[in-house]
């Protein structure tokens, strides 16, 4: 094996281990280190993978040190980090991350053995990495945070105040890049608090040198135990700063106290036992600061005040986001108060005042939508109007405020829309209306699984409105935002009325509507169909559902209107069911699908295709092959069995869309299925084709199938339904009498005749003009139509004569065709035509024209027609496959599409 192959092999093995493998299984880490050592050995100096391999090995060794604490691993990580850095010269895109990781290892070594040279080098490396991470870079906050910690450590060892001041500055910058809700914000908060406490203590010691002091000295460990520790430390320091402000009137202390208290509120959210006290503390600080601001502010104070205001706005944004996600009004109220504080610090001439006005207006408008307080909306309108006076057209904020003002004005002009939706009685009516709308798309009757009672839609609504789910929904609506309320109701209603459907093979003594109406099925006999119904409900209950449906007792079969609706809606009901349970009554617990009668029945085809979630149960109501997955359609082995048993590809079994595409294949799927009533074989396909036709029990099977095929042709023009071999229907000579005629479909000519079939055509290439003319005539051919049992079929015709343009055919005609009908031109061999046979190309070109010539020159499945009086035609010899082929390209070029009237 070549060295490069060795490297590729080892690197492929390493794909199992993430870089560094921090926090992973230590055995995996050891294995990763061993593999990386092999990779490094295979990557000598100059190898393109050497630097990345050294870097990953260093990361793994660093992770191993964190797990086991062996200093040798850390020493090697530092050594490898230096070697990596030498290979990643300035300008390399990955140099920043290598600088950062080496700096982190040096800082870790410093913490183990405090050598200032390691810390100094770590600081320089972090500074270099920071230069490579401009504003907006995803790693900038981590680099700022780590550099701040290093400088803080340096101050702890050397006591140079400049290092501590820089650590505070960098800590603030890192915190700005980690807004409330950021996963690393709490640790940044704590480290900044630690540095602020340290600075406060330093200042306090200098201030009280040789004298007693009444200030409390906050003490803080380098590593907090939890959020409560951080919040407590922040709270303590803010009080210390407030106390010093009261004594010395230094507004910087007050601004810092405001900043720290916003951090506390972020960690002590509404509901926390100490939230109210912290909130009152912030109100006190802000009120005092506003009074000081009115007295004037010097330049140095503006910087610190800016940090305080930014923190207030960040906290307001945080509460606003929480409201939008959780819909709790308490969060919105907090955001409103905080935005008001921000606005106090942004006087008329302040450049950010317009933005603050807009933020507050948005929250007040949301509050109006939630609680319908008219004064809130009036204030929101006034705020947006002021914002627009401060902005000029062209400023992005101008158009945002303009749109918000328009929304508020619309709300004001239609207050009843919001006001009524907050009324409890109106909310109940809205819930009731939504429930009725949802039930319109579901079966008329459902079995209540817990009680076994068959319920009408009114009874279903009453069950819902007396349930705990309904009471919970009412509570949820009372606290949710109005614009979210309808969606919340729809979700709850749909979840409550999820239902399970039974798919099975009918047997004797199935319970009908009149048998179970007014009774609990659990109080009835457990034999026969009732026992099956009870077992089905028990299985549905086991899966956590409340409603069930069976075609035996949930339809009033004495009502022709209801029966018509049920058949027309059946596919959609199965599609909308949360689960379909299939009971295979003839499959023993250890058996398989093979031979089950369920796969031979007509109605079960749509019951297989339509559900998204389906479970098979065997004879004794055990899960098929004990497969406990939630959906057997997701099980590969089950899909393979289904595909083999039904001849339907798995992609259709898992993601079937009803419609008329590929109609012939769908007819083939049903071709060997049967129904108790012969006409049902056609009715059972209405949903699969997404066709709505009258159900006319008593008509013949030929009539029912004929109406179905006629509708398919009328709506889609799909001529593939004419591709069958068998007995013709009295309904229409181009339709089969039985659906079984689709079982063995004629092989498409392009498959049955390999390449080269058109080689007998003349080698003289036809002119492009002739080809283009033929292409245009074929492309403009009309669609097939079906009118009054007559098929108006576009087709390419060939009279059966000595020079018909086709190769010789041998067809055995029925004896009953009299010689008089066999006169010259009485028979036509036709090729049914549809413009889509030309392919998807919209415009003819040399390629499409050539492809057309090849296509038309191949053998095709033809219809043999005989001409009748009044210019009508009838198909004959349908039980024989007629395959025809043009003699040459000249015959193809003479092709013309005619519309024949076929009875």
C-alpha cells in the first residue's frame, strides 16, 4: 500500500472521532490518539495533512489531560501545538484556531504550574488570534473571553491594575457578543463579575487604607457552582456599588449597579422567589440615575451610562423574545417596563430615541392584542408618530415604524376583533366552531374508545367540552397572544380528535350501526365481529388514542346518501387517520403475508395505500412478527414483503398521492382483487384516482368500470388505460369487461423491442422541414374525449391494405365477421395518440425531431378497428395483442392524426 493510501485509510478511521473528543469515552480517546500517532508518522515534513494531524493529536492529548490529569499529555499537547503553528504561517485561514488552542493549553499549564512565561505567551497568542477574528466572526466572543481570563490571572499574580482594567473591558465585549439566552453567557457573566469584585476590593483597599470602612467586601471564588451563585454574587456587588454611590455620589458606580442588576434579573426570571426584590432594586437604581441625568452628564459618565442602557435594552429584548416564544403576559409586561427605562435615557436629541420609541410601541400593541387595553394602543400610536417625526424617508427604521403605525391604526379602527376574542364566552364559541370545522373532514360517527360508545358529531363535541383537555385549552387561550390563539385551538382540537381506523376482511356476523347504537361494545358479546371490534379498540387504546372507526358499525348503510359520502370520503379518512390497524385474520402469530386474503380484496388496496401510519396485527391480535415500531411502513423488511405480495413499489406504499398519473399501473394493482359486490371493484378505486362519481348499486360491473375509465380519460386524457388484452366491455369496445384484463399488461414497445428495431427503416435521412411539419402536427393534436359512451380518440391510422405503410400482420379474425365487412378499407390499425408522447420539450429542435422519428419507427401496441355505418368505429380482436411497426421513415413522415368516433 502506498503511503498516501495509508494516510487516507487512517484518516477514514478517525472519522469516528470528533476533533479533540472532549468529554467522550476515554477508551475512544486513547484509540483516537493511537490512530493519530500513526497518521503523523505517515505524514513527514511537507505532507499536506501533517499540520491538521498534529493539531488533532494536540486536541486529543489536551482532552486526555482534562480527563486524567497527566501533565505529560499536556506537555506533549503544547509541543505539538507549537509544531502545528510553525506549519500554519501568517495568512493561513486556520492560523487563528491554532493560535487559540495553543494559548488555551499554555493557560492550562500555567494553572498547573504557575510560570508567568506560559501566561505571557498565552496572552500574546490570544491577542494574535483576536486580530484574526474581526467583528462578526463566530469565534470572536470565545477569544475575547479567554484573553480576559488570562489577563485576570496575570493581575492575580502581579497586581498590575492595567491588566485588570483590560480584563474588565474585554469581558464586557465578550458579554455583548453573548446576548441573553446564549449558552455561554452565564460563564462570561461570572468571570466579569469576578473581575469587577476584584476591582471593587482593590479600590476599596486603596480608599480605606489605614481606616475602617462600612462597605461590605464581596468575596468570590473563581469557579461558581451554579446560576444561583452567579446571581447572588452579582446582587451582592451591585449593593456594594450602590452603597458607595450613596456615600461618594460617583455615577459610574450607579451605572455599574444598573448593569449588574439587569444580569441578576436575567438569571432570576419572573416566578423566582427573589425576582421581585431584584426588580424593585433596579427601579430604585434607574429612578436615581434618571434624576442624575436630568442634572447633566460629563463625557466619562456617558460611556458607562451607554453600557447600562445597552444592558437594559438587551434584557428588554430577552423578555420580549420569551413572550413571543412562551406567550406569557408577564414577560411582555417586563419588556414594556424595561423599554420605558431605556426611553428615559434617550432624550429627544439622542440618535437611538426613534428605535426605543418603536420597541416600546411594538410591545404596547402586543399588550393591546392580548388584553384589549385601549390606552395601550393609543400610546403605541403616539410613540410611532413621534418616531416618524425623528426619522426621514430612506432610513430603514422609517419604513418599519410606518408599517407598525399602519397596523396600530387598523387595530384601532376594528377594536371589536380583538376585544371579543379575549372574552371567555367568545373563546368557548371559537373553540366550538373550530371543532365543528375539524370534524367536517372526519367520519360522521366515531367510537369513544374508553367507553365503547358510538358517538355522533354532537356527542363528540360534548365529550370534548367536558374533558380536561378542553379546560387546559381554555387556560392556555387566556394567557396566549391573540394572533397565536386560533392556531393553538386548532392544534389542541386536532390532537384530541385523532382517530384510529380498522382495515380488515369482513366475516359473518359483523356488528352494524343498529347493533351497537346506544350500547357500549364492551358490554356486548365477545364472539365474532364484536370480539374483533373490541380487540381493535383495545389495541387503539394501547397506543394512546381516544377515538376509533370501523366500516362495519360507523356507517349507516341504510342511508344511500351517507353511503355515497362515505365511499367518496374513504380515502381521505384513511389518509387523515392517526393510525390504521390492519387485522389479518388468516395469518397466524408466526405466519407471514403470503396468501392472506386481505391482499386479494378490492377495498383493502386504498386501505393499504392511503394511511401514512399503519400497523399489521395477526390472527390473535399480536403485532406482525412482534415488530414494535410505531409504523410498519417504515420497516424495510415489511416493505419488501409488501412489495413482493402486492407488486407495488415501496415508494408508492410509503408516499402515495391519489390522482390519475400512471393510471394503467394503478389498474394493474387492482387487477387480481375482488369484491363481494362486483361493481365495488370500480367504486373501491374512486379514492385512488381522486374521482368523485355517483355510487349506483345494482349496475353491472362493466358499467361501473366503464364509468371509471371514461372519467379518467375525460379528465386526464390518459390513453394508457386502453392498453389491455381480454374481453371487450359492452359499455365501450375500447374498455375491458373485467379489470383482470390489466393484470398482464402488454410490454411497452420500447422495452419489448431492443435498440436497432428501426434499423430496417430507410437510411436516407428525411428533411428537417418534413420532420418539423410532422412534429408540429402531432404536438397540436387534441386530447381524447368521452361523450355519450363514444370515445373520440386522436390516433395515427393505417388502413389495412396492401400498401398501408406497416409491416405484414397476421391476425386471426372472428368467423362472424362477414365478407361484406372485409371490403377494402373496412379495417383500421390505429396507434392511439397523445401529444405528451413527444416528451416534455416545448419547442422542436434537431434532437427532439430525431427522437420523434425513432419513437414512431418502433413497434407499437395497436388497436384493430372496424368501420361501422355513420363514420363510427368499433374495436375488434381485443383478446389478441396486436403489435405493428411502420415499414420505413417515409411511412412515418406520412403519419397524420385523425379523430375517430369509437363505440
